[in-house]
C-alpha cells in the first residue's frame, strides 16, 4: 500500500487536503491589494525552496525573512526540479511544496506563486526540464508540442497552489504567469496560461513581471493582459568588480495600469557574480547604501505597494541545478541572508525599511504631492501623501543619487499641522523617508528628521523607535494640547514646548530614552538611536499585539500568556535581552529567565551565548580510480535528426540529450579499425561555461579542451569548443581495433531568455568528431540515468556515480591515495562524525585550498552539494546544510584532473554558530 501511495504521488495523482484557515477575499484597486477590504502593502522577499535541499531549514529561512519585516515571500516553482521525465512528477521530500505552503501560512507570510512554466532564476534550462529539449515545437509559445508539455506541468502544480490561496484559508495572494516574457511573445500562449490557472481554481489576482525596464503593452492591455502587471528592475546591474559604480538610472517602478497597483515584481536586492568577483563584492555593490538610496527612492517616487526583493536568501545551486553561463554552485547572490543562512548588514537595512512599511498603514494609499523645497539644490526631495489621513512621506537625498557629499540644508515644509523650516543633512550615499502628519498610536507626530523604525502599544503607552546616521543631529516635533512632562532617561536630548509643539533635539549617538507624559495624551517612550541601534530591535506579533525585543542575534517569535512573554530567540554571544511588552515575566527557548524591570518599564534578562564547536579533520581518505573508458549502459549513438535548431555538420547526432543523458558528465566511445594513417583527432563539444572534455586513444591520454558556451557567439559558433589532438606515432596498429574515449563534463542547460529555442535547445556533449586518416567510426554513449532518490539533478554520468560510489554505504576497493593522480577521474572518500551542541544552529562548509588543474564534485551522504572548479571560479567554501548532514557522514569527492596533480587539502569550517530557540 505504501509503495502504491508513493507511485501515485510521483504521477501527480494524490492531492493534499485544502488549507484549514479562515477564507478571505482578495481584491485590489489602483493603490494596493486588499484582503477583506483592508489594504495590504505586500513586502515580499524572494526565496527558492529548491536551492535549500533540507525542508527542516525552510522554517529557519522563512522565520528570518518574517523577522526582517517581510509579510510575504515570492516563490518560483521549478518544473525541471519536479519532473525527471514526461508524465513523472515528484512532490515529496525536498520537493514537497504542499509542506512549504503550509509553513508560509503558519508563519503568516503571503505568497506570490510563480510556477512559470519558464522561471529563469539562473537555473538549468531556466526551470524547464531537460527532456523538453527533445520535444517538438518552440518553447514559450503556443506550438502544440510545447503546449502538451507545459499543460502537463500546470495540471500538476496549479491544483496545489489553488488550494493554498488566501481565498481558501491559505497563503497564496497572487499568481505570476510566465517570467520576463519580453521577446518573441505569443499572446495565445499567455492567454492559455491564465485560462489554465483559472480552470484549476486560481481566483487570486494574476500578475506578471515584465523584464529589464520594459513596459510591454501586451501585459497591461490587450489580449494576454494580466490583472496586475509588474516590472523587474536591477538598477545597478551585475558588475560586482565595481561596487561603487552606480549608473544614472534611479530604478523607479512605473505605473502600468490605472486600475491596478504599482508592482515592483523583482527589485534588485543582490546580484549574480557574472565576473567572478565573489559574492562578498556583490554584497558590497548592493549593500545598505544602495538599499537606502534606491529602495527608498522607489518606495516614495513610484507609489508602489507591491514589492518582491530578489534575492532575500539565495541559497545553493546544488547538483546540476545552475545555469552554466551566469553562475556557479553558490547562489549566495550577495543577499541579505547568506548562503549559510547568516544575517548581514543588508538584513539590518531590510529590517529598518520593512518595519516602517509594516507599521505605517497610510503608506498603502498615497498620491504624489508637493515636496518641501530644500534651500540647497544639491539636495532633492520627493513626496507622497495619503489622501485620507494627510500623512506625508518625504524622500530626502542628494539630487545626484550617486553623490557621496556631505550637505546640510533646510526644508520649507508645509505639513498637515503647519509650516516649518526643518534642518536636514545628507551625508554620504544616503536617503531618508521622513514622516509628517502621522498619528503614531496615541501621539501626533508633526514631523521628524529621524526616520521611524516602528511603534507599538505597550500596555497603554506608546513605544516608538526613531533613528538616524551616527553623528547626525535629529529633531522631532509632537503635538500636545498642553506642555507635557519630559523625562530623559538616557542620552543627550533637549526639549522645548511652544504653541502646542513639543520639540526634541538630539544627536544620533547610542540609544537615547525619553519618557513623555501628560499634555492631553497617553504616555510615550521614545527611543532615539543610530542605524545600528535600530537594527538591534525586533518587532514580533503576538495575540496581545506587537512587542519589541532588543539585543538578540535573532528573535523568531513571541507569545504572551498571562503576565509572561514566551520568546524564541537566537544568540551569537552572551548578552542582555530587553523586552518592551505588557508582561512582568520572561521565558526564552522554553525556559524561565530572571528578568529585572528598567526605568523605561522594559524587562532585561541575561542570555548565554553559544557553546564552542569542535570540528573533525576530514580523513583518512580512501581512493578509487575510474578507467578512461569506464561506463555502463552504453547505447549506440546513431540518430540522424534532432529538435535542436543547431544541426550537426556530420552524422550521427552525438548530442547527449538525444539519448536521454541530461545532466553532468557523459562518456563517448568511438570504435574503428585503424589504418595506420591516423594523424589527428578533432573534436568539438558544447558544454556551457567552464565545461571541459578529456580525450584518450587506446587508453593513452591525449589532452583536454574547454567546451563551447552559448556566450561564445549568437548565433552559436560551431567551432567554439573545438580541440585538436595529435595521434602519437605508433599508437595505432593497422588493421587492429582502436577506441577513442571522450569524457565530456556538461555544466547544465542554457536559459530561454529569447524564447526562440537557440539558447535552451543548444546541444550538450559532442557536436562533432573526426579522426583524420581513419575509416568509419561507430559511436556509443553512456551518461546519467535521469533520477536517483535525491532527484533528477543530483548525479551525472560518471562511472562512479552510475555505480553508486557517491552513496553513503558504497563498498568496493577503496585504497590508500597515491601522492599524485593522473588525468582522468579519481574518487576520494572518508567519513566523519559530528558532535555539535544541542539547541544550537551551526552552519558548516567544506573549504578547499586554492588549486588548479582539477575540479571536484562534492558529495555528502550521497547529495551532490556542488562543484569545486579550481581557478575557474572564486568559490572555495561549499555549504553543507543541516538535514543533508547528520551525526555520521560520508564525504566523497569525484576529482576530474586535466593534468597530473596532487589534490589540495579540504577542511570543515563553521560559518555560523548560534544558540537557538529552535526552528
């Protein structure tokens, strides 16, 4: 019975129960989405479940996204990840999207569901299954062959998404059709995608992400138009080598329809590493300064209320998941949350902006308004106002957004509560969103030159956090009917009262604390700090309303039960935690902790830091070589036709995909009868960037060459992967059989950016082979078999992979490694045990010493977690996710050497260590 159930799931027959939460009505107008008539500012971070092959860690990442102030996630669903062959679909284990969507609903995160069929995302084939390369008909069109294929996918995934909609008590608030569909557009295809979704029960708004600053009418009007068209924008591009070189574009999202919200569907929150600068440099390019200037400019100037930030967590393109020409194994993306799930200064800036967006409800409905005039034209201002409340949002930044000058000036600001001359300063690359005319709980904020982080109701008093850059002066004016009592608990704060205005002036230094009472309003605690101090706060929802937590490395969740706050939090070091909540007792991680009351009315307790971690050294190593002609399941390569638009010059067709070998290495065996006149072996292979092939003749190594890539030419240069290899004199005996062995390591499949098949259906493997002076050659091929228990992208066609040498229980003849290995494939294997402290989250990686002359596939407990590429990639650390790792572990390396080498050492390293409240 259990086997039958598994087979039904693989065939896409079994469905999970619908979401059990209360049902809601999703709507929209020109300002925003609405849920049951209440306006929603959708602040979504991009997360790819398929780049984190450990469902237990999905909660960790989603909790971190939520803790940064996001109320939504944008999720691609990867067709090729779920489908190893036509008609076969897997939604179990690391592919259990039903579990993923239930988790999003549990955490209160809206989902923008993006099932493609094409997604790009720098994944192999842009998310298409590799078997689609042999299907007749142009992909991303209404051609019948492609239509049958994509309908098969949508008929599996759409029902899952439909039953998780907000309208059915779930989390899906919008459905994205296709992806960046900007050229060779087929309206009938777009219409069918939407009709297919509606037929499956999708009733939330259908959206699209127009690409690259393009504003195509077919997505906003006419046949094929979606309800809410959105735009992708990556305003500083992807040259991480020059992190300070911002261009002229401001990255402002434009309105596409008057009856729909402005939607920044993919707004740049990181960058792919196109030039191998390393993802640290990409994090610099798109760091906090960039986020302050570009994200805030877009927020105020565009009036957008729907945002998707790409990426918030990038993760790992493990196995054969990466698209070869743009990325390598790591898909860290320079994101706010690192590949090893660590938090960065970018995360702090997301939190500062996200908490503001989550707190200030008037932001969900604004119109452009007159901005206060700066006295110095080097400063620029832009403004929006809520037409119902009058609340103003004023952007203040340099007129030239690229400037890093230090300019102090004043604004002539006509606020809803009066006209003021307001001092402002823009120092370095910075931008501020200033508020005026805002009802801050029970207070009235007239204006402030500090930015608002958030505010909460703490048992009948308002607690507000305002912040600014360290060293800058700040001022805030609040309205009272009579002079209130001001008590400065900490910091240098001066107060004055006149004509109903309480004015506070202070430097942004550390964290000042000010109690205000009387004046006709309820009490308020104002916390005035620097950017860095603001980042120490966490805003957590509870049944009693939001509470503030300060001082932990992460605060995951909080719950008020009676007079006690139950907190789940992580610590990176020992220190104090401070809680602003209407409670008198505190528990952290399920344990009561002693807490004392402060003059500010908060609770403070001391928390322990993490215990030290001791990691084993990998080794001793076992060794096992592959023979040059090794392989299993040889098939005669005798095809004469191909669906690829790139046709071979000579037959037979040797393309690997034509014989069902879609991922990783593929081996060829060319057999002929020697004439003795053979002089040169000429081969040509297309592999994708960083791909290679190695050649042997009768067991003699002839050399290696780089495979061709899509980037070499458009149209494809047929000689891009050409290699010529001299036949050694006397190697071949006239009349004797001869064998030419070729190992081609393919690096994945191209995307389909241009929707014309010349990219996606570009061949992999050999595209040409001749032996000068030889007679007829008979070709055989051996490669990947499609799918092991870890999915269709885990393994390629190395003999060791086909024989299971990468698996934890692999037996056989493992011997002591030689001091040097010859060109070809060598396998190394060791085991190690981990004894990590309980209640800790320790992120581990395998670190390679810099080397050249070889590459290595990294297998942990049978999972291909990535490929070390020597000097062809900057990546040295390969993240080993918890869930893939266990207490007892098998580490296997498949080393592919192009010259005699001694592989360098590897070590286990900890990239993060936190005492955790659990996830």
